[in-house]
C-alpha cells in the first residue's frame, strides 16, 4: 500500500497500464525497505532511510529507477542489458520489470545507508 498521498497522486496521473507497473515497483521497494519513509523528492517518488535510498519515475517509454551510483555499480553486470547512466537505469515499458533484481538493489542500498 502506498503510504504517501503525494506518491499515490503521482501514480494516478499515468494511464492504467503504467499505474499498474508503478504500483508493482512501489510494492517491491516497500517490501525490500519496510522501514523507509515515502516522500516526493526531485519531483519523484522516493524512499528515504538515513538519506535517499531510491527514486523512481515514469516516462513515455520507460520507468526510470535511481538507486544512486553505488547501486548501479554494484549490479552493473545485471543492469548492462538496460540503458542507464551513472546513478540511473531505464526499464522499458514494453518489458517486464526485473522485480527480483530491483529488490536486491534496494536491500543493498538499505545496507549502505544504515552503515553510514
């Protein structure tokens, strides 16, 4: 369940097919980081735990996932099949989300932030 009304409103602005994918992504992140706070940061849904954990956002052809540069580097081999940048990856809307990989990345980021 989405705890933050602003995030729910963000998701509600997209077509139903994109909403379903965003909700699925949100639930995977929530399960991997149950103690994290939900907020909007940089105009994107964000999970926060002793600092930003991950952000995500929908675009016309993909969902952007932002687990910080360290999250990208730690899973570079598995993420190499996707477009991305220093701290981001693009999951195409016409492909299934790699939910298990996303969960592992979020758990990695939780560990990093808790170690700060």
